[in-house]
C-alpha cells in the first residue's frame, strides 16, 4: 500500500489516561498536571497545579526554581492535600527577574516546567512610613529640647530670686 494513503492522525495512539483511565497505576509515569499557573502576590510566588490522582500515592511535590541566568535550583517541598483537586505552593521572598520553575514528584520526575517574570514590588506605604519614621522622632526630640529649655530657665529664675532674697536679708 502507498504510505501517503494514511493520514498522520490514523497512526496516533491515545494517551494512557484515555485508554486505561486517569487513576490507573500504569499511567503514573506519564502523568502531568493539566495546568500549572504562577502568580505573584507581593514578593511571593503562588504556584497552583492539578494534583495527581490519590492512587499514585505521591507523598510530596517539589518545586525547583531558579533565576533564568543562575545555574543552581532552589527547592520548595509541598505536601499534597488529598481533599483538594488543585494545590497551591508558595515560594516566599523572591527577587525580581525571570524564573524557571519545575514541578517534580517524589520520584524526581519532572511533571511540568514553566517560566515566570517577577516584578519589583513597590509598597504603597513606603513613602508615608519613611516620612513618619523621620518626622515622629524629630517632633519628640523637639518636645524634649523645649521642656529642657523651660526647666533650665525656671531653675535660673529660682536661683536669681533666691540670690535677691539673700541680698535683701543681708542688707536689712
């Protein structure tokens, strides 16, 4: 027969999930989460993904992440919640830049990989807090300086009056 007679779709095989069902243990090596979403909240990354079926018995998921230009991955371990279909892991205190993020299971098999750009975090309170941090101590120091000045003047006046009293008593 002529090879061009068969269309390419005729020669494709169905996935393990379609053939045997998503929870069949034979499909465990081929499992990948349907989605892997990354979002930035402040200086933290929230990585959300679909968990594997409970029959696969993954004890942990691992997020390996690094800045794109760095060579060394850092690791964040995430414990699955069997009561949830999706899971969110939080990577805390990341610096700005483009990150490579890999989701692996406890057998160190990479299940999904993505990239995400982390933006600089600008706090809306940075200006007002900085202004307060400078202004409040200045006001307090001014108040103490004024109080000290008033106390010193009062003491001087007391000394002058006591000297006048002594002089007037001596002269009489």
